[in-house]
């Protein structure tokens, strides 16, 4: 009896006739067979358009539309085996047919063939295509052919070819950093494998191969020598030398090659490229090459020519001595600090500003600022240590800034901007770490003044957005964010800076506008991406189509999109439900259902750019990957709490039902039991989410946090627990209402205090009060919606008892205590809300009475110009607080009116 040694794949069997027809040149029959297959397997319908067009007009673009459609089927197929055995092999055969008949005409068709082979894992075949005649058509992008060859060499682990190709490309352009990395990777792989070149013939397909550390050292030294003789200054060879030192050290064999001292190499690099903004970030990567003891030597050099020097004390003669001996400062610009008149010649950007910025950034990078100077003096040093004299005190002289900005157009980034940015970073550190709030007001003053002179500086605006929001002042933020003129994907990557605080700071109209603006971008993404795909098909840019699809999915699954969508619906309910429209109508208009969850939890993408702010901090003070991971977990957990809250609210209108007898096992009509089951499940999930969120309180989450809200979210659980079932609901209402009111009073206790306080001439803020007030108003709204449900349950229950009492003419029937409890609860709720309304009025009165314009910063030496900006900043915060309190108070008064309607 014969046995089956091999079971043929069903997809192979289906496609075999099509392959045979294509091999035999019978394209007509191949198309007919493909049509039959498409009729049986509807998931292949995307190849129909291309096939139909090619039958009518046999032109390559139509034919390759169908090929591309097969690739898209393979991308979207959930079964990877189906993709590898059916869609991609069919696409490969179709293209191979055109190759054999010499009908490949366009570069896009070669790109498509390469894409198919790469996805099938046929790297050698893909390499042959690129190196062959077809590869000659790849001309639209510079080094497109070489880049694809390099990618295939890496996939195939052909390190000799990787090395030779990268060496050859570096000989053409010694400033191409990506090929230095490939060159080093390949050299050390070859050393590891003990590879030796053949005795005869070429080393590899791409030519000569370097397979030893000596070869690598000589190659880099030659590039540096070549660069020195060139009129064009290139950074690549010098950075490559530092990279080579790092790699040799990791192999334990650096000293024997005499590549030089990293400190000296960095010094020489700074001499050549210190006038470029990228100098600091270039060298930052190699800080780990310096031992801890050497970092101080780098920053406080004993050499009079050192560019890394910083002031170790604030004695004026020391500052003057350091300023006068910098090699990049012409002698005529060494101005005495005691000079009465500042130097009036417009500064030269290359000589004066950027090098000074780098010299000031390095101490921060090495984290030795605190060792060198006290924090306030350090801010003075950074803020005023320009080429011009400065007044004593925390601020840099406004005249210094004006001179630094005077020679540039308003649309250009100004030469002195980095002084301001670095000073602001130091001041915000003082604020956050030492709690000195004077520092944050000074930081805002610097930024506001800087923005008037350098209105195109995005970093000024981003820092203002962040600091104002951290202070709870949302009013000035909207215009600042708008002035950034964010483009397309930036609404997703930096939009969180605005929307995170949109609703939580009480300015509901502005929050609604901000959410709508963000949502318009996400909704237009669907239409825009479809248009991109159509154009890619039309013009044969097939390799871009998968990128467009991936981009669309990335935005559809965006964490920010899910957050804004959820917050927008909660905001609508907060402002409208049971005020202008009923809760049921609001939920119906949003098409909300408790059983539906539209958040793609498994595919959620964090597209936030958490590195959007310039940073000169050492590695251990930067936003690390661990911080980003914790931030994502916290934001995701808060989103889960918000979506569960929204879904529980959406289930309230469907719960109105006749009251059941106590201990009844009867199933309610109209699906009430199933709805109760759904809400019970959602409540369990909410309890888990809140408990998980509380664990974040023990961790330091940066850059944004909802920690205080996690701690107060218990009130929502108690509130929704009333909905947990239909049996004994009167008892649950009676037991829950008292504890609910007490918890709400606890939330109110976190709202007490003053938003702005003036102590000894210093202005202090308590922005947490504002966020807690907003949370209180939201919680009250949810409680009122649940209370309305309780009223709908208790009212018919009371009517039934009263009817029985009338019918039997009995006077001995005692009303259950739940009615008294509910009425006492409503009275207590009204009293509490009235107290909060009065508290908000008190906060408003206190703010209005504050005469901030009479206050000045501690430093009495500041100029009138700086005093003006200080008043502007304080006025903006004061105005924003008042605006928030007005909107919160107005909404709370409307909710107070709602409580008066709760009667049974």
C-alpha cells in the first residue's frame, strides 16, 4: 500500500495552473484561471482591477497593479504561511514572466520585483537582480543600488562585500556617517571570524577588503589627512576616529594603536567645528570615553587656550580672566564686566555665540554644575556669560540679549537663543528639585522676552507651553501652540503637550476647540492616505504603498488619537448631558454602547515625541527608555479608566426597568440582565485598572502624570457599584450613598487653599487645586447621572408602596429607610456643591484682589524691560486662573440646579 510522503499545500495546488500558463506564454489562459480563482476566493478581489485593465490595454502599469495588489494581500493576511505560499509566489511568477520576456520597462517595476524577493526571504536572488542588468534602472535616488546591495549583503552575512562596498563609498564621500558604522561592523565581524583574503584574485565582489584593526586605523587616519587637505571641512573622519577608539576599547585593544587621547581629540574637534550647532550633540555621544576624573579636567581646563573652561566661582576677576583668554574671542571683544557701556558692534554668530553655548553645555552634560557653582549663581553665569557685560543678579541683562538679537531677521533663529534656553533649563531644574518658585517665574520672564526678539524659535514656545501648563495656566497656551504651526504628523507627536491639559485645567471651551482640532487631523488621515495610495498606483511608486498603509495604521492606532477621542466624548457629556439635552439623547447622538470598545489595545502605538525639548543633561538625567515605558503604561492605564468610565456612563439610560421583588431569580425583560452583566464586567475592569494605576504613585513618572487622579478614582467605583445588579438594588443604594458623599467630601478637601499666594514678595502657585476642582466637577456629574438612575428606581418603588397603602387602607405600613437615606443624600449633595461654589467664588475674589503688578522679583537690579515681561507673565497666569474658575463655577452651578430636580 502506497503512503503519502508529502502533502501538497492547497494554495500551491490552486496556483499551479496559473504558473503553468505563465511559463508556457499563455497569458490569456493565465488571466482566465486567475479570474476563476478570484471568484472562489473573495479575499483575492484586489487583483481584479489590474487584470481587467491589462486584458483591455496590455500595458505594464496595469499588469503591475495586480502584482502590487497581491503584495498588499500578503501584507494584510493574518496567516503568514498563506502570504509566503500563495500571494507572494504568485506575484513573483507574474514578474518573472515579464523579466523572461524582457518587458520590464520602469524603475518602479524593478523595485517591485526586489520587494517581492525580499519579503520571500530570497536575498541572494534579490541581490542578483540589483547587481544585474535590471539594477541599472535604479537611478532616481542617489546610491539606491548600493544601499540595496548593502542591505542584502547584511542579510546574507557577507561581511567581505559589506566592508569593501562601504570602503569604496567612503572613498567617494568621507562624510557619510552610515557607511562608517557599516565599515566598522564588518571589520570587527571579519576579525571575529578570522577571515583572510584569498591568495589570488579579488578579495570580494566589491573589491579590496580590510580585515584587521591595523587596516581600519590606517584607513581612518588617511581620511583625516585627506580631509585636512580639502577646502571643504567634513566632520565624519574625526568622529569616526572617536568611534574606532570606542570599538577598540570594547575589544580590549586600544592603547597599542596610538589613536590619541579622546579629551585631546574632542578639544581639536571643537576647535574645528565649535561654531556649528551640531558640535555639542556630535561630542555628546562620546562622553563615555572620558573617565569621571577627566570630565572635570575637560570642563575646567588649566590651559589658557582651553575652550571647555567654566567659572568655578563667581568672582568677577575670574570671569574676566577666563573670558579674555578664550582662543576664539578676538581681543577687542574682551569687554570688562565693570564697563559702563556695552560693546555696541553687532556680534558675529560663528565666533561669539555658538562656541560659548557649547562650553556652557558641557558642564551640564557631565553633571558637574552643582559641584562647580551654586544653582542661582550658575543661572547667572549661563544667562549673562555672553560677549557683553551683564548686571548682577539672576537675570541676564536685557541689553545683552538685544545686542545678540539685533543683527538677525525676526524669521531667523537668533545667535543668543541658546544662552536663554540653557538658563531656562537650569532655572526649571532649580524649581523642580529645590522647590524655589522664584526660579520658574524668572524662566518664564526670560522666555517671554526671548520670544519677542526671536519669534521663530520653536523651543521657546514649547517650553512656554510646558511651563504654563505645569503652572495650571492654559489660557496663554492655545495661542502659543497655534503659533508653532505644527505640520501633519506633528499634531500626533507633540499634540499631547496641549491636549493632556486641555480638559483638566477647567477651560472647557478651549479644551473642546483643542480636541476638535486634533481630531480633524486624525479623521482627515483616512481620506489623505487613500489619496496617497491612489497616486502611488497611478504613477507606479509601488514601494511607497506599504509605507502609506503602515502610516495610516500607525495613526489609527495612535495612543494620542484614542485619548483625544475619549476625552472629547466625556467633555461633551460633561457640558451637555442633563443640562441642554438628556443623558440618553447625548449618548445616542454619539452612538455609544457599553459593550463596544473601539480602542485597539493590542495595537496601540505611542507616537509621542518625548525628546522634543533640547537637552544637555547627562545620560542618567535624560528621559530614558525606562521612563518612556513607564509613561506609556501610565497613560494607557489612565486611558483605560477613562474609556471604562465612558462605557459605564453610556449604559445608564438602558437600565430603566420595573423593580423586581427581593431575592427574585426571574430574568428581567428587554435584556436588562444582559446589560447588567456587561456593566458588572466593566465595573470589575475599572476596579482592576484603578488599583493598577495606584501602583504608579510609588514610581516617578516623567514627563506627565495622572497620579493624584489615580488616588481619587475610588469615588467612581463606589458610584458605579450601585449598578452592579437588579436584585437588592434598594439596599445597595442605601449602603452606597452615605460612603459616596463622604468620599466626595474627601475630594473637595484636596481643592482647598489658594491658587496664587504672595509670601514675602514671592508669588507661589498651587495648580493641583485647579486639576482637583475639575476632577470634582466631573465626579459630581457622574454621581448625578447615577443618582438620576437611582431616582428612576426608587420613585416607582415608592409609588407601589403608596398604592398598596391606599388600597388596603392600612396606616401601619412603614416606608423603607432607603427613601429617607436618599433624600438626606440629595440634601447633603446640594450643601456640598453649594460650599464648593462658594469656595470657587472665594478663590476668584482673592485672585482679583491680588495686585501682582506691584510685585517685583527679588532682584532689584533688573531693568524696566525685564520688569515689564515679569508683569506680563504674572498677569497671564492670574488671568488664566480666573478664566478657569469662571468656567468651573458656571458648570458647577448648572449641576447644582440639576440636584434640585432629584425628588422621589
